[in-house]
């Protein structure tokens, strides 16, 4: 455990790594700061509410704290940092021969899979064509443990219960909150790698303030030799027409534009500016941290990462990130008896690689190859860990990264085979030598009653109210899913002005109903306290479709599903400035009307 730096003693959520993207424009920097603070305040409010609608034993998360509501200074001064390896652990678990996978891939094949999303696989298990992820299937059940069943490397068929590998998207498989893009020469040798852990929410927010600044940063960070224009980053529909965001009345941002898509970069496209894998959002990280604060009924011998992530239903089993974060947060709550909040400046941060096993060509040093492009190193302003947002490996003139080796020479003997240092042919080799991190700050529990450990999370049945998940302009939603079926949606508050009506708005929600009454659900708007309906804002549900576009004729059922509610929102002139929550009301439910906080921000 460490100590807080000065940034952590603020009620405001500060920009990641304290970046100032408008150093010479205090007005725009102030606007960005306020939007960012509002967005993270909303996300942290939502994390405490968690999911009382469709899950059992997962809410509320009141041992997680929102710094906007904390009285500073704190009586204690403790920070718990959590680090995990940046290379996707699930790729190793599911495909590596070292992990006894029936796919039986070598280390090099797994690294190739991470860099390209495919591999010349020679095993007997079948590949499956895919245009949106990895062409392999994996077991669908991962709790309490993942099992291959009777499938071996000699198998030629897979069980029906297996599913396609996910997360999906142009680099969805890079799911440890670190993504990369690789530049190669004509011989396939690497000349440059860009690694990023910047969350997409920040870039959506920056776009609202200044699309021109976003384009400038793209040029600075990627250094492609081409001029990246604002128009390159705008969201367009299937006809190539620019799509306007109904809430800003300006062109919407395309997070999967050609300069921030995939793992391969050339002078004409590709690059890694911010995270794009669907689970790699700061909102998901905040929710995970909050849900990990709930203690679970687990025997001491069964208290481990896998059991916690399964019992708490947070994050994803077998990732490096989620289970590590969940266990360390849970241990602090369990053993120290404090609440926690995520440390300011809240963000996911790359750590400098461990260069102890690197060998660089004679006449060069690590500084000739490695550069922190964005963020800050440990020690600046007192923080004890790196807060790197973007870092680059780039070969000096006359070299490629194959001139650098990782590993030490080990002579073979009775205790094992020999080892040779390996040249860098894949970005994943480097990702295996550095970590990603986040930090949590202890908050005194005060007079809070000790937690009673909860059973494992289950799914609601019967007639609960709906789970409002995403509020977005319908045209934006359609265009984003046209770019890719699995874009990095984020749940930031949408800004609505007083005395305005907003039509063609989409609310995506999870809904369970034994009576299949989803098409009769209604929506209420609540003030920031979450207990009072705001009479100045009304919502009309125009139609309801299943999330794949199929018209609803029942079918919500006890297992539930995602539905798109197409709505019109009317904001009266008398509406006051501030955050609002939405409650999706099942007319057959007897549950309290708990809204999802922070989906709307009223600008009056």
C-alpha cells in the first residue's frame, strides 16, 4: 500500500494522468474539466446503485464511495495499487499448449494471433470464418471453472455448447485495458508499435469540446506522415453522410475511425489512440470495482480470484485484469474494514516495461527505442506508480525491432531445456513484459454496519423493473453498429437543454417479464437525488424492438433480453441544471422505482 498524492484529495474527478489538452486555452480546459467531472460523477453514482433490476445479491454497493460525496481530508492516507500483465491472459488460457489447450498453439502462434487476429493454425479442431473477431470457438461455461470436456488436440468436432471467441470488434481480443497497433516494413519486420490504455470516454468528452483538438492529438500521437483531418474522425452512415448527434447538434465522433481501428497500422490507416474493445471502458472498470466491494459467502479455502469473480459476477473470468482487481479490492474491504474509492486521477495506466531481460544493439540504449508519448512517470506530483496513457517502441534508423531480444540465455541441463533470447517479432512479446494498473483509495467506514457476506449473484425472475443501460441518438446508434456490430459504446450523460424536445432517441435496456409485457413499459425521469420524479421532463415510448431490430411481440420471458426503446424526451423551460436518472417501469412489478443515475445532464 502507498499514500495519496495531492490530486487524490479533491471532490472533483481530474483528467487522466492530469493531462491538459488545452494548455493555452483556460476556457476550453475548464469546459473539458467540468464535462469530465460530471461524466465520472455519473458513472460512480451508477456503480453504487449497481444492478438491483435483473440480478440478485449485486446491489447496492454502498462500501464503494463516490469522491464527489466524500468529506476531505480523509482520516487515513492509504492507496492500494493493482497491477496485471498487459498481454491478454485469455488468449493463453484458450489457445496455448502450455495451458493444455486442445488448440495446442505454440507461444509464437499465440503472439501472432494477438497481433493479427488470426493465425495459420494447423490443428485438427476447426476454425470458423469471422469478420469481427477471432475465428475460434471456446467453452461457454467458465464458472466455477472452465472445462474442455472431452475435447483434445486430436478432436475434429466441438460441443454445441461452445461459442465464438469474444469480445468482438477489430481488436476486441485485446481485453486487458491495453491495446496496440503495429507498423511493419515490406519484409514484415516491426518498425513501430503504439500501445494505449486511454479510455474511450475521455475522447468522446474531448470531441464534445473541440473536434479540432482531437484531430491535432491524432496527428501528434500517431505521426503517420499524413494529415489526419476532423472529417476523417466523424461518424458517417451507410451512404457516407455525416451523422449528427441529436444532443450536441454537431457531427458525432466515430471511435472506430480508420486511424483507431485494428492492430495493423500503415501510412493510410490503422492506429491505436484509445481503447476500442467493448469491455475496455472506464465505466466498466468503475462498475467492476464497486461490485467487488461486496463480500461473498465463500469458505476460506475457496476464497480466490476465480471464486470471487464467479460469485460476484463482475468482469470476466481468466482475464488478468478483472479477477486481480476484484480480489484486491475485496481483500481490502474484508481485512481492513474500510470503504474504497478509485484513486484520482481515475484512470487505467500503463507501467514501464521491465527491461532487465532486453538486449539492445550495440551503440543504442533503451531511450533510443522506447518513449512515453502521453502521461506521466512515477514520482511526478508524488504518485508512486506510472500513469502512462500512450507509449511507443520505434526502431532507430537502420534497425527493426528484431534487432532487440527479450530473454536470457539458459544452458540446457538435467533440470530443463536451454533457452535462447528471442528477437521481437510481435507486439505481444513486449506486452508480456509490462503491466497495466489502477489504484483504489481507502475511505474510513465511519459508523457503517459491518457487511454480511452475500450468496452468489443470480438472475431475477418474475416481474422486476428494467435495467436502463445506454441512452443514445438512434441515428448515432445505427451508424456505429454499421461501422462495426460491436463498437465501444460508452454510458456518458447526454446533455439536454431546457425548453427542448428530443425525438428519435434510443434507450437500450435489459428487461425481464414473465408476462412478456415489455411493450407496455414506461419511463420516469428522476432528479439527482434518485428519489423524486422530475415533473419538468417527460418521456414517451414510441416503439420497442429487440436489440437486433426484431419488432417486439412478447418474448422477454423469465430469461430476459436487451431491448431498444425508441423514445421522445420533452424538457420544459422550468427544468433545472444537473444530472437526472431514468427508471424503466414494468407495469406488473411491485419493486421500488430505482432509477439508473446520471443518464441525462440538463443544461438550463
